[in-house]
C-alpha cells in the first residue's frame, strides 16, 4: 500500500498543493494511482522527495533539481552548485563580520558608513539604490536620492531590523514563487513585485514603476546586487527583472 498525498504532506510538512505541483511538472510523479485516480506514493517516491527538499534548502531552482535527480552523472551539476553555495557562505561570513562592526559602532555611539550599510542590508542600501537609479533612469521629478537620505538619516537600529525583516519576507515569497514555477508575469508574482515597490516607497524614496523596472535591470547588470538577490535563490535576480517589468507594464497600462 502506498502513501496518499495527504499522508505525504503530513509526513514531510509540505502542502498538498505543492505535491500536486511537483506531479504536474514531472518532478515527483507518484508510483501508482487508485482506480479512482488518487495518488499513491511509494517509499522510493518519499526518498526522491527527501532529496528534492534537500536541494531546495540549498537554494536550487526546481528545474535544476529535476536535472540533478534524473541525470545518471550529476557530479558536474553538483560541483557547480557546490561552488555557488561556498560563495554564498563567503558572503554570509562577510555580512557576519559587518554585523560585528555594527555592534561595535553601536556600543561606541557611532554610525555605520554607507558601504557598511550596503554590506548589512544588501540590495536595500538606500544610497546605492537611489543614486544608481537616478543616474541610470533619472529622478523622474521625485527627488528620490535626497528623499532617501532624509528618511534614513533618522532610522534607529530597531527601525533597520524591522525594515530588513519586511524586505526578507517579500524576497523569500518571490523566491518561493520562482521555485514553485509561477510565471514572472502572473498575477501572484506581480502582486509580490508591487509589494516590493511599495516597500521601497514606504521606507526610502518614491519608487515609480519606471524606476522599479530599472532596479530589476540593475539587479542583473550589477554583480553586487545579483549576489545579494541570488542569495535568496539562484536565478532570482533574472526572475525579478521580469516580474518588475511585468508589474510596471501593468501599473502603467
């Protein structure tokens, strides 16, 4: 007797919807079905699901996971991903070092430099975002760079922690949508892109759809931003470029 989809969901902590999605894209096709069409998962299916979840935890996209599981010699894929994971570890170590500097600065009553803010907050460094956007795509009459400086100058450590947590939640949701195979121009993803744009407008500067589209391109063009964004999921920077453009087209239309 195999395991029903509900049993597998309870055992693994996944949703039934996620398991159905894996079946639809051919990533995890149950070994059997009952005469009435219900899915039945074998022990081998559960083992495959365990490997899928392990790869997902490492940030592999679903398409790459399928290649790894189905390739009789996945060593080349694993070697490349091993390098990317090590690069991510190096990045996190750098962030940890900067956080240590942040605690020391707080203790001494000094403030962080813009460069240190970028290391801590990644793509949400206000000066880098606003100035790069202004130089590449114009201020669009909204005074974004000066606006961001004015807003962030009064932020406390607690403010930054709250803002960073909010940004992380949005980016993780976008990464999850990418891993679930949702198109970048789907309603769900463009709604998340709009949340991202609203987050910037709320905390830094008035981010128009045009500027937001430009930020998406910047995430791909500038390796600093690419590394920060792709830490949430490999390939997320490219996904966000398409999502931001689709959302901008929707808002402008």
